[in-house]
C-alpha cells in the first residue's frame, strides 16, 4: 500500500524571513516568484491574481453582476459560512501560486498576528519592503501592493457622489494613504491627502505603529484591566462555546443577548482589516478619544470591495484559518462541525443577505455551496461545501506549523468571580446610511473621567444598498465586556457611544442612553440603542 502524500505545512512568514536572512533564501524567493507570476498572468486567466482577488468583492463577474441587487462578490460575512468560505478561498489562491513554473511546492505562509514579533514591530517586512531581490534583479516587492490591469467599475447608479470605481493602473494602498478615487472630488481630496505622506518608508513606520496599537492595546481603568483589543479578542474567540457562535458576528451578537458574552473569530479579523486599511484606534495617543489623527486615510484592506486586491489579505486570512483550526482542535471539532439550526447567522438574508448562487431566504448548512469554488467528484466538478473542508489535514492536504496561540488550545481556567462582569450592548445601527467600514466605540464616565471601554470594527462596503450580501438585513451591533470592580458600579447613563465613519462621527457627536427624552420626535432620537446589563 502506498503511503499517503506528506502534508504541506503552512509556516509563519516570520520563519521564512528568518531563514532568508540566515542565508537559506529559497523558500521566501519561491514565494515571491509565485506571487509575481500570478500577478503577471493575463487578467482573464483563471489563476491570475486579478481573477481570484475579484471573487471577494469588486469587480465581481458572477451572474447578474451589472444589477445592483447582485453586486458585491461571493464572500460570506456575518454568517456561519465565514470560516469555511474563506478557508476554500485561501486554498484557491495557494493552488494558483503552485501553478507557476518552478513553484509547485510553494505553500502560503501565515502572518502570525499575535506573535511577539508582530506585537512589537507590526507587519512582517516581507509584506512591506518596497523592493525585493529576485533572480539577481531588484523588483517591486510582489507582496506590498497590486496594480489593477483592468478597470473595476462601480455600477451602482443611484449614488453618483459615492462612486467606488478604480481604473486600470490604480495601485492598492494601506494606512495612512487614501485610495478613494471614484469621483473628481474624491480624486482631488485623495491627491491632497496623499501629498502629506510622500515618504514610503515613513508610511510603513506609521502603518506598523497603527497595527501594533490595534494588536496590543488593553483597556485599563483605575489600574484594572477591563478588556483588550485584537490579541485578546483572538484569545477570547478560541473559548467560543460552539461553531455557530465562533463563526461570525451575527450569531455571536444573538448569543450575547442571552448568555455569558462570547467572541467570534470574525471580530478580531475585522479589526486587522481596518488597522491596515485606514482607521486608527480611538482612546490612545495624542488624540485620545477624539476623531482620527489621520482623517481621510482609506486603504483597500479597509473596505470589503477591494480588500482582497491587497496581497496582505491572504496572509491575514491564512492566520484566520489557522485560528479556526486551533478552535477545532480545542473543541474536538477537527472532523465535524455543527450549526445551530435556524439561528441568527444561518439564513441567507441574515445580516449580509444572499450571495450569488444561493437562494434568498434559505437556511445555511454545511451543505450550502461555497461559490465559486468547486471540487471534482466522479470526474465531474461540483460546488464546494463546508463538508469538503472541515479537516484541513485529511481533506485538503495541509497543516500549520508552530506559532502563537498554540498554548490556548487547552482551555484556560475561569478567572472571573461571579458578578464581576457587565456588558455594554450597542445595536440598531443602519449600515445602509454609512459609506464604507466604521468603528463602534464605547466610553464611560469613571470618577468624572471619560474612559475608553472598547472598540468594535465593522468591515463593510462602500454601497451597502447595492450589495446582495448586505442589503436585506443591515443592522450592525457591538458588545463590550466590562470586567473587574468597576463593572457593578457602571450605570446606563454613564455610557457614551460614538460611531466613527469615513465621513466623521455619525450624527456629528457621541450618543448616550439619555441623549433625548422619550417624547422626542423620531428624527431627533438617536438612531442606535445602548444598553448595559
């Protein structure tokens, strides 16, 4: 009997960097060569980066792509297919890399976002260095950006002042730059904004500083840690009690209404998108509690429409997939996933609506198609489903090398006393009235001082109204856990919430529960709710 083929091992990108600097350059050079290869393929080649990146959002070429009711790409967000769809997506990109001549043994590495190196320095240098020496020549680093070979045109006609088109020749950007170039007004503002940041290396320094802040920030009030940002959210999601809650923000929000708070994988995932793509974290730095000190930054990773056009997307999602695998190992779910039937986040109209190829108002299951991906069965292609990608080792032929968070596969002992935690809930936020992604931040008055209680990143689209994945149910929610001695002293009227959008604060100012009397007119009332439990 022949032995099964050896598993491909997805390693940390930092590990490849360390090998490169110590003289063993082949692994990183082959990775760069593969990326350079798929980016140079004709834009209609199935293995081209342009085609594969386009599955997620723009330019979306599926059935009905020119119709506003279908516009928005195949990606699943805010539902139980989020981890499995993106698992299949990263695998599709990896297989394309392996199709390049001489690169058949390339395996996509992960950006280990919670490693000591990332917590200290931010993004691995292989993703940000301007040039790379390959085959004796200095070439533009294939991992730092992508230049569009064709136009991506925003076909949403009812909002001409908010055009998200990007034309051939556009190069993707990251924080602190802006890539909003749809209208003449956008182009003028972007040109003026980017002129303030002309030095590439300095911009990388600013970007890394922002990422480090998002990764590391813990929220301390009166010398007590009450919560944390991305690193702590990744750790927390590994304790999610079941796959449905772990998988997405919609299901987690419902769970948090009636159970001890849990964190979904999608939550810290969103935060990294916005950290790279154009938002700084409120409550830190010289502008503590105020609007962004770099207002106008609008990187591609920060909007679902073009996030996957930035190569860093796939290194980020490779890490997200690794966290998914760690959760599976911790909960004995490497061979079987279970979805809570008819739970929020399990219907094609929940939160983000039906994706192309999926029947509207249908229940999502492990047998739902993960379009546009296929597997071959009995010599015929059929749609990939979540059942095809539960076990990455036995079904997909890869595994993950060592990295951070491995120690959290074993459940941690409970550390909070009963009654030492309260929850701030924010909901009723209509994403359809907000252009692009945004932040929900909670603050509270503690001994007369305004303290940051937490921030939730909402990864969205420039036109929610025109996106089949968004339009049916457009409410955004956030949950903030307040721990420690201050929890029970927190009153409802102590809490203040601000929604920071690409256009500034929603409604122009933060909101409190008591912002308007019950008899106020509908137009004057806050357009989202705040609750403390």
